[in-house]
C-alpha cells in the first residue's frame, strides 16, 4: 500500500510536536529544508530536525532543498533523519555521489530528488544504491502549488527504471498531492506520497490521510 508522508511545511511551526502527533496515522513525516539559494525560500535546519527526533518515533523523511548538500548530510543524519533526499541539480555529480557515500557511512537511507526540469535518466548513475527517488510535481520552494500534470510522464519513466534496476527502491512524489492527483501519481508508479496543504488543511486529518492512501472512502 502507498505510504503517506505529510509535509510539516504546512504545519504550525510554533506547535511542531503537536502538529506531528496530529499526523500519527500517516507513515512518514516529511521535513522540507530550504536554504534560500537552491530555492527562493527558507525553512528549518539541523536543530529543528534534532528537536523533532526527540518528540516522535515516526520515520523522518528529510528533503534537502539546499546547494552543495554534501556539507550537511552528516549533521542531518546525526540529528536523527531516517532518510535524506539530495537534489541532483544541487551539485556536481561527483559531489552528489559523495553525499550518498556519507549517507551510507551514517546508516541513513539514501534518496535523490529531481526538479521538474530534470530528465528521469539522471537517476541512472546512482539508482542501484538508492532507497528512494523523489520526483517533484511542483517547482520546489513552496507548499500549496498546483500539481504539474506533465510530471506523470517522469513518474512513469522513473518507475520503469526502478523496476528494471532496483525494484526495492521507493518512488516518492512531492507537490500538489490531493485525492485526485494522488490517484494519478499512484497509477503512474508512486509508492510514497508527500502531502502538505491537503493534509494540514483538511478538517479531518485522519480521514484525509486515509483517502490519500486509497482507503474505503477514497472517491474524490
Ligand atoms: C515544496 C515541498 C513540498 C511541499 C508540498 O517545495 O518540497 O514538500 O510541502 O506541499 P503541498 O502538498 O501543499 O504541495
Ligand atoms: Zn518536500
């Protein structure tokens, strides 16, 4: 069954422990780290991940939207991230490879993320060692944007590559996920769905998570 990863980007940052408790029926917690350079927005860093870790046992899926992520991978792993995603556009391939190597040394799960402009085949040099590929379905930087339909082709192609080279690898889709786009993304091959505004903006969070998962009341 598809995993649901609520993004705390749409949560109340003054009440993070409580906001994470509100999504406890989900599978993972998605933490968006932005540096104001790789993306035109700033969010949270290592100390916040460390604090979150001390308040929850949930799987922490940390999405690094930062330039030269190799510099911070070890610190985020030590802060308690379970999985780190680094963007393929954020550094030279040799440095991305080094970032993944550090993740291996730290025992944290490894993922690469693709902006909408990036070709699916860009994952190939890394795919066999990855635990996850993250396909962005909005331009990274902000919550609440509309799902980019053309990214369904990217999801399908990444699914083919995963099935061919590393079938255990997860395929996460991030951006504009709601009950309608969730179904399309899963049909295209997604196995993990990030959802910020459609979970935290829902009147009944448990129900919203259940619907995104394709549960009994999932007719959008
Ligand atoms: C955007 C972030 C997303 C964001 C998704 O750059 O990577 O994780 O929180 O928000 P929604 O689900 O509202 O599009
Ligand atoms: Zn994200």
